């Protein structure tokens, strides 16, 4: 995990560019940490590129649709509540 933090500092310039691009498109709540998590856990889940320029190329190619596909999967898989805990009164 400490290595991931150290790695992130090398890519913050590029992640910031993508974050700003998202903000211009109306997605102000996406953070650099969110984008970095996307890279580590989705974009490079199976294989991380060997070279820095390949990683930068991957980061610069991130589109909102790509990120939100990941975010929706995260919400479905990791934030699932039990049906007993859900308040259905608001739905009716």
C-alpha cells in the first residue's frame, strides 16, 4: 500500500488533468484518489504496463464512461445492503 502512495505521486499531474477534464464535463466529485483506485483496481487489474509512458497513456485515455462503469461495479459489489436493512418506505 505504501508503494501505491509513492507511485501515485509520480502520476498526480496526469491524474489531475483527467480530474479537471471530468470537472469540465460536470463530474466535479471525482477525485485524484478515485481515479488512482480506478487505475490500480480496474485498468491495470490483470497487468500493469512496464513503462512509465504506457501508464501515462492509459491514464490520459480514461473517459468518464470508463470510470463510472468501474464506480457502478464497486457500488454493486461492495456496498450491498441486506434487504432487511433497507428502508423501502421512501420508494412508495
